[in-house]
């Protein structure tokens, strides 16, 4: 009866059946399989020029694995949400795609993990090299990028992170650990790092708050610049500074170099608003779209704030809501910024004084480069969809990569290693995007052509590697 029932279903091969001729591994991977992109991309790279360890084998001892093999394993793993070295070890022995990719090689987990730990700078160059490839394929012909930062969880648990206040309470509660924590504080003071936190598991992880929720995350702040046309990540950076302010100039500069453009547009949210950064960007041809922060105490208290005072360029005065002209009175310096200060003596008799200021006068300060900020605000007013474009461009890659990472996010410790791990995630994300745009066969053909060109340039110039302008942003 069982044989009759089974005859009506599709049956698999008999495991005990002998095969006269071995099947080709290539038959298990079709032409459109993304694993072929991994194979073609890594094979076309120059591991020596990129700085990978172990390219030249030792003359004695047990032979090791070529760096290209280990890079293929990791790149395949990050493309398929398998980032653990122990899981990759298991997959090498049972996953047909990995068996095809490595030629039946199966390194142990320690060999796999050591490769990622010891080759961080080279792996980051591999990520940048792919951005250069995208530029060569005219996928980055646009000149606009969206910039944002996102908090990624570190290995360090929240209970293993201590601010000064939490540390003081912990010391009072656990006398046995007092000496250890005090030594950590003394060390930070001696090194003049200005640190206010200690993380016991990952020493570089920091507690960071997010505007989207009140709870804090112990981890890293990942900055990225994403092309607005094809949503490719053209530049990224991992930092343990919890705020985005101060990163606009560096990220926009990296994006412009990656795009190979003289001028670009940089779209960022109000968290990046810093007068000095905006002026520096505008001076080098980076057109900035950043809203001013809404942090006025006067507005919160129901009084007029600075936005209600209109600057008159011709007369060099400010016009207040009551129509009075605030004239220039003096110049001061505050926090390294030169400020021109304006006020009027008509405030005492003004009918709107209660809605303006509780002081005798209402002074208004104007930065010496305020005209640049006015230009940025005018530009933003003329493009009301700029922040919608920014949000729809840069936030999706963060969400996608976090979904790939899982609940724990980063698996490595210290800023240097986390930067390597993030580079692998960015590379995997960009490869998937380009596959979706071009398809596997076209991308493989482009990879071979582009990297052959780089190799030819190296031979012609006699350099150790390809020119930096064709490789990645510094």
C-alpha cells in the first residue's frame, strides 16, 4: 500500500545509489545566483594591494587558507544574515552554495573569526572598492546624498555600562568592586579622554539616547551617506559619539569624494545643524539642506523668538515684530564665534514688550557668517520636499541592515572591529541593491571589466595599488 501511495508523488534520489561519474558542483548554482557575484568580485580583487594578511604562504608548517577564500565566506555570510564564525563553520560543511564557493573547503570557526579580526583595514577597502565600481557603472551619476546616523547595539549589555552617577551608586552598593572602578576612573583622568562612562564588556561602547524613544542604547552611532537615486550607501563611519552634530562636514566630504563630483547636495535632519559645519560645507561646494533646530526658550515660554526678527541687509538692522529697527551696537566673541549684537532703546515703551522680553532690552546676536545660514534656509524653503526625500532615502538602509543583524546587532567588540563588521554589512547591502538593479550576469561582467582596468593601471603606473581616486574615499 505504501509503495502505491509513494508512486503518486515526486520521489527523491536513493541515497544508497552509486554514481558512476561525479556530478559537477557547478550544477548546483544557477547563473543568476548571487553567490556567483561574490565569487567573481573576490577573484577580481588584488589581496596584496588591499593589504590582506597571509597572501604569501609560509615556507614551512601547515598550509593555511588563502585570504580570498575566507573573504568569500564572510561576504556570503553577510549577504545571507549569517555573521557568526561558528555558524559559518557549520554552513561550510552543509550549504551547497558555500561548498561551491569554497571548493569544499571548511575552515574552523577560529580561523574564520581571526581573519575578520586581523584584516579590518583591508576589508573596509573592499567595501570602498565596490562603491568605486558603482560609480564606474554610472549608478552614482547623481550629486545628492542623504546623511543620517543611527544607534546600533553593541555586545555590551546596559547593566554593564556605567555613567558617573550609576558608577557611584554601584560603588556604594558593592564594596568589593570599588577599587576596580576607581582605577578605571583614574585611568580615564590620566589619559585626559574626558570619558564619563565605563563599559565592562566592550570598552568602546557608549550609552546613547534616541529621539524616537526614551530608552537608551549601549552601542555605536553609525553615520551613512546614501545616494538619493539608487539608494546605495556611498560612505559610512562608525563612531561612539552619541550625537549627530559635528558629523555633517566629514560625511558630506566623504560622500563627495566617493561620488567624484565637484559639487553635491547634502540632505540632513536638524540634529546635524552646526553653524561652523554648514559654512565649511558651503565654502567647498557642498550645498546643504539642514533645518534649524527648534530649541528656543522664548518660544516655549510664549514669547517671540529670534525667527520673528527680520534682518535688513541694506540697513544692517533687525526689524522686530513691533516694527522697530534694532541697530548694531557691539561685537563680542562667544564659544569661538564672532557675534555682532543689535538692540533698540524703544523696548521700554513698546506695547508688545510682555510678549518679547522681561529684560530692559531685547538684544539679537548675528554670527559673522550668518549670511550663509540665511542662504541655506532660503534654499530649504524653496524645496519643501527635501526632508521627505532625506527620510525616504537614508532611513531604509538602516532598517534593512538592522533586520539582517538581528536583535543583538554587532557581534564584535571595540570600535576598530565594529567598523570592520559594519563595512561587511554595507558591502552586502550595496551588492544586493546593484543585483536588484542590473542582475547577476551583468554585474559579474562589469566586475571583471572594472577590476581588470584597475589591475592594468597598477601595472602601468608601477604603484602598489590602484589610485585612491578610483578606489574609495579616504
